[in-house]
C-alpha cells in the first residue's frame, strides 16, 4: 500500500499542476491557423498566442496549448510505445528519461519559433501511438541562457523540504550544449494522523490505536547535453548520473501498544543516449538511436511491535539489486509525396535485473520463492507504417510491429520463455468541418512485464510478503477507441472519448503455496472507458482571461478472481476521478491564479488473502503566480485534502466463501502543505 499511495498521490499532484497551468489569455485569442491549408490535423501556435501569459519557458507555453496534456510516457522497457507526446524539432529527446517536459523546462520561451499541435498524425511525424502530440520548433539564433529555480514545501505539522535546480544551455549556429544540476524531493501528500480501528467478523472492535505516517526522500543529479552537425547529419548526445533515497515510517500506538513499520531505500543510476539523424536524399531520411541506462538499490523494510511491554520478534526484509537496459533502434522514413509517408525500422534491446533478498523473523531466515534471481530479456522488433492524407480532411495511418523476445531467469529458480507478437495499428482522422474532428483507433498492445514481479517482495505495513513468479506472460490488449473533438471560442474545447479493451492474460495477484501470493496472469478481462474533457474560456461570458475546465475518465473493468471464481474489477484501476478547475490571467497585475478540486478518488486491489483500497475526498489545490518581469516568476500554492481512508478486509482462509477474519480502517487526516517556487531566467 505504501508505494501505491505514493504513486497515486504524486500522479494526482502532477496532473493537477498541469491542469492549473493551462490558463487562458486575457484578450480573446485568435483561432490558431492550420500549418498548411491542406493539413487539417495540424494547428500552429506562434509566440503571439501566448504573449499575454508572459511564459518563462517553453514548457509554460506547451502547458497552455488548448486540448493538450503533457504525457512523458510510461517508461516501460524499450523505446517504441514507451516515450512521451512531445517532439522538439520533429524528434524526441535522445534519452527516455530526459523527457520532453524536462527539455522544455530548460528552454526559454524566447527560443520558441512555433508550436504545432498534431492531431491524428501527419506525414513525417512519429506519433508513437498517441492521437495528439505537440512539435516544438526552436529558433536557430545564437544564445546563452540559464534558468535558476528554488522551491520549498512546508507541511502543517510535518517535515519541510526544499529543492532547487540550475539549467544552462547555449547555441552557436547548429551546435548546442547544456548542463543541468538538480536537487529534488520525493514526498507523499497522504501523510498524516488519525485512528486505526480493527473489527472482527461480527463488528466488535478489537483494535483502536492512533496512527501516524510520513514519507520523504530526494535525489541529486547532473545531466549534460550536446548536439552538433556530423557527416552530413546531426548527432544529439545526453548523459546523466544521480543518487536518490526514500524513507517512510508508519506508527500505531495505544496504551501499552506500539507497532512500527519502517522503510529505507538508497540508490543511484545513470544513462547515456545518442541519436543520429541524416537525410539520405531529398525524400529519404534515417534515424539511429542508442540508449543505455543502469540503476542499483539497497532497501530495508522493518516491522516491530510491543504489546503490554513485551516485544514481538522483529520482521525484516532486506534487498539489493542492479538493473540495466540497452536499446539500439534504427529507422528510415520515405516521403513519397507531401501527402504520403512510409516508415520502416527495427529495434533491439537487452534488459537485466539481478536482486538478492532475504526475509527474517526474530533473526531466523524464512525461505521465499525466487528470493535471489537474475532476470534477462533479449528482444527484437521490426516495424513499418504508412501515413496517407487522402484529402485535406481525412488522414489514415496504418502500421504493423512484429515483436520477438526471450525472458530467462536464473538463481533460486531457472526458467526461460520465448514470445512472439504481431501488433497491428490503424488510425483514421476525419475533420468533416472546421473545428470538428473524429479520431478512430484500432490497435493491439502488448504490455511489458515488470521484472520486479519475478522476485520476492514485502509490504510489512499490511502484513504482506509476496513470492516471485517465474511463469509470467505479457498482458495483451485489443483496443478500439473513438474520440470526438469540438473547438470553439478560440481555445475552448469539448472532447469525448469511448474506448473498449479486450484483455488476454490479464495481470493481477494470484495465490501461491504456503500462504504466499504473487503477481500473475489470471485470464481474460475487459475495460470500458468514457473520457470527457471540457475547457470553456469566459471572455465571451464577461470574465476576461478566465478558463473553466472539467475532465474525468470513467473506467469499468471485469476479470475473474483466481481465488473465488467471481467477476470483479481489475486491481488498481481507478473507476473515476473528476477534476474541476478554474484559472484566470490578470495581465494588468502581472498575475495568474487558479484552483482545482477533486471531489472523490480511490482504487482497490485484490489479493487471495485480503482486499485493500483507499479513498480520498475533497482535494483542493489553489495557486497564484506573479511575474514582475519577463524573467522572474514567483508561485505560491496550497494543497488541502479533507480525508484519506484506507480499508483492509482480511479473510480467514482461501475458500470460495472467504470468511472475514477482520476489517481494518485507517482514517487519515492528511497534512495541509504549502509550496513556494521562485524561478529566474537570464
């Protein structure tokens, strides 16, 4: 539960922050013209469109593009399908971890020539499975620029944290270089205090204790970038090294009772990336990409308890490991005509995870399945696709990826499996009239296995120890999706999306022998999704510079539970999470302000021995940003969460009836926290 809550709340903070940054200009903006009268799927935004918002960086500008939300990708193994929806000068960054938003955050707004919003595909643009991407075109003038950022996070009754970064970049002709120094923080906004109440199957209270939790960490890193013309083309290089740590405590106390769960993690890692692009002829271009990244970690989970002055045996789960990924990818792109483009290429990758873990109770080792393992994958993929703009209002894209891989495991268990998947994709974009667009997608996606699921793991806070599973297979989905988009009043938008997934070999949690459980394949499942996005500029309603936004994704999933045989939802997929926000620019005050409200969020996970989940109500985020000059911004933000409830239902056995042993509630009152950020560009 610790990791899932942290990831969930961090994602919430990021999504809310992006939403609040997408504000409207004070004066009614013109409708962005198409890049080409015949390219209905491409809209162009020049710096004039963003002038009233006084953006400091290119990321500030992209966050204001109507109908676009930044997505830096899943970070899964490999490159194809794992990167984000931001291109810079028609290409993605040299490294997966040097994301598009990271590059734009260290690029001054004054260096942007234009931003292209590409909907449904365009010749020469690698959509990487997204229906909408942005392509940021930068100027070629000589520059020297720096961005200095300092941030403070202040918790009401908690641990205050501070972060900062310095980013330098330069350009001389076609040559660019830069360096980034970063000192970041990691935190959870669900930290707080409250009661823990446990009841038996008859509702009788058997435990009533005070609860306290905290989680914090950070990381320091250095990154360098260099790009220059080379042999008639261009090479982009990037390298990074960083260290990180995370610490958490969960404490329950009552008279003569103390239960303590601690977690410590330290790690380091680095990466190198290179991209070489070169025109082979007037209509034929090539791209070659090399990426190598590595990480190592050491972690300790400890659980202690004292009841009536008597200490129980200490439980400890210790782990250490190393992982790496190497990718070589090449493609050629042929522009048969301005309306027809072909692309073909191949990707090879090697991935490795080696872990050594041990579990003890009172100093006595407890055997675990797959406690010490080395997992390796070699994977090759060949792909081809074509983009055809049949007529100005209709674009078709079709492609096929052929993936072959072998995953081997050695150590406590030896296993080797090979897989082959064909992954077709079809996308149609139709603009029947101005400001109206339909996008239809049909695709087969194959998920990437999490190597950590091959090894044992523990969540001692919730009294869970997981065994590793050597028999995992990738989850496969046939996806059908239809999106309708309507633009109005300059940067107003209504977007409605319907999606249906047919899932094979769905991944969830399965029972193992000796009372253990593990991530495994549980059979077929389905996902039905409705996504709604609404943005209403209020200039025409008499409120200049205002923007009202609403977005939500409703998910309905079904899968067969491997323990009970009943139909239930898939673990850790949120059924709904609406975000309502308001922003306004007041140009005369050089001020922007806004707020977001999430009325309800939550998710559940299903284990053979327990069902657990969390729900949060009434999450508020309010912010204001003052820009006294074009190079200085000061932002203040407050986050308030009304309540955060964690519930566990633990079963007495694994029979189909699953009699309840006890139900536990943690009613947490998350701490309010404030953030202050000062950013100076020069």
